[in-house]
C-alpha cells in the first residue's frame, strides 16, 4: 500500500470559492469528490481519513486475507488520483468533532478545517463483544487493510483460528483462513448461519458447502473468555458458554458493525442508529451531508428509513451527495440490502428473503436440487426479495426489476425463477 501524509499546518486550504470537506476516503467519499469536481472545477476539495492509504476496496479485504490478490490490486483509484482532481488529502488524521455552528471539523491534533459544505462519509466500525479479548494481540476484527495485514502476520505462525460470529465478515474470514491452510472453527450464538440474508433452507445448503471445505461450525454457543497462557500474555484458546475450550492461536471477531456517529455528538444532526439523511443526502443541519455506512436512508424496497451498509449503496449515495453539494440537484432512489458472496457455493441475496408476514407470496424453482436454490418473495406481483444459491444467473436482472418496482405476471416470474428472463 502506498501511504500519503500531508502535515496539518504545512498545508493551507486557500479557498478559490467553495470549500468542500469530506470525512472519509472510501466509496462514498471518493465518489462524492469526483461528482463535485465534475461540476465545480475551482472549489477546494479536502478529504480527511484516519487511514493513511490510497482509496481501496473493502470488499476485497477477504481476497487479500486469503492471499488471492496483492495490496495494489485492492486499490480502486490509482496513484496520482488526488493530484489529478486537485484534491487536498489529509490522510492519517481523525476527525473527533464537528462544530456545525462555526462550520468546522476538529482534528485529533487540535487543528480545525472550515467548510462551506461538509460530507460525513465516516463509515462504520466493528462491534466488539464484552470479553477479555483485547488483552491479547492475536484477537482481531476485520474491517481495514491493516486488520487483514495483522491477521496474515499472526496466521503464518498459527495452526488453528477461531472466528466469533457467523455473519458475512466472519464467514468470509473463516474461508480465507482455511485457504491459508489453518484449521478454522466458527462459533455463533444463533442456530443457523447468515440468518440476516438467508432463509433456513439456504442456510442449510451453505452450511453443508462450508463443512465440505472442512470448516467447523458450532451453533447456539458463545465465546465467554479468551484463555491465556499461564505464564505469558499469550492467547492459547477460547472458553465457550457451554464449558468447552478450543485451542487456537488466532481469533477473529465478527459481531457486526456500528456507524461512526460519535463525531456528530453535540450537533443538531439527527441520528437514530446512523445519521438520518433525505433523498439528497442532506442531514438535518444545513450544508451538512452524509453518505455510506454511517447513514440511515430510505429503503428502496420497503420505502422506510433503514440501515443498509454495503458498497453499492455507498457509491450511489456518495455520487448523489457530491452533485447536491456542488449545486446540481440529484435525488437518490433509495438503498437496497444486497449481497453477492462466494462461500463454497455462490450466493445472491437481496431484500426480504425470509418474511414472517403472510401477506407475501413465496415462489421457489421446483427444479432446485443439490446446491441449486432459487427463490422469490413477492407481493401483488412485485419482487420484494430474492435468494439465489449455486445458480446466480439473472441476479442483475432481478436487481433491476426490484429497483424499478416492476409488476410481473406469472409467466415472467416463472422465467426469472428458471434464470431465462432478460429484462
């Protein structure tokens, strides 16, 4: 990874007009900066990021962890990107507070930057369970490139790893460590895997595929403690609620993420779980916008405000935010919960896949067999969710139909289930 650092105090932001400050150097922040520069050729654009790195794709972190790609292949913008767009990068600095009265962002070194328009694209951070985990250096979360680098370093001297949590990040990390020839155990408190994006049948199919990769899965149990070496500050295993102990030299925690909203405390910015934004990515405070994993926004399928953190939502929100910040009105159509995964079997999951409400109609391809499973969730001929396993053909078509809220007839639904429909 190429590192960039500009010392605050040595770099002066001299306004030629508007000063756009963007907190965040990932999908939402970068797309916003590009949209702004397309419209405003002269305004100052400042990007602030705690990570001292060029923009890279978080989606590729598991690929890097398993050794399939190099750090350079993770970059989604090239070296020279900031210079080409005349962007001032403050990398390696953390915003600790926003002063919305004086239009200032306060950095961790006490300096501040004044903005005309502000975008908060600060992302999210891993939720850490309340165990004695961080007393030991071999216990990690997986959110950043540096997290993956540190896990790789430990994995080279480890024989067994434990992953705490059966969410998307945890399962991807487990598969990546398997491919580094470690023995891996995943421990989850629920009775099925990936319950947020799979129904019971799909979960059973994915569980079988993962076990075929020699991944050990323990359900309905929890890690309660890290087991230390009796004489050294060194991890030797984990203790479970059930009383079982598992020897390991590496632990990866996956208990979900929380949006980084601490920096807006004390402001007038409305927050629920995340920062609440409207269709123009505006917050409740004038001249302050938000986008990406830090936000709650209108869900395109359910037409209410939801927290849907993922890369496609972040990019489209950032693009919309940048346009509106630069004075060109653009409505964001809403977020969608969507996941493309490779977990021993390809998986596509979007929207509502396991409804409890009987108002929804469930359609399943009756020819589904083995690891092939295709399911649609509909109401009044409109798709509210889809689940494709093994055969993900037509996933792009399904996503387009969902976004357009198209009403379908029976023959079209059958063609989609067969994977034969072209939109």
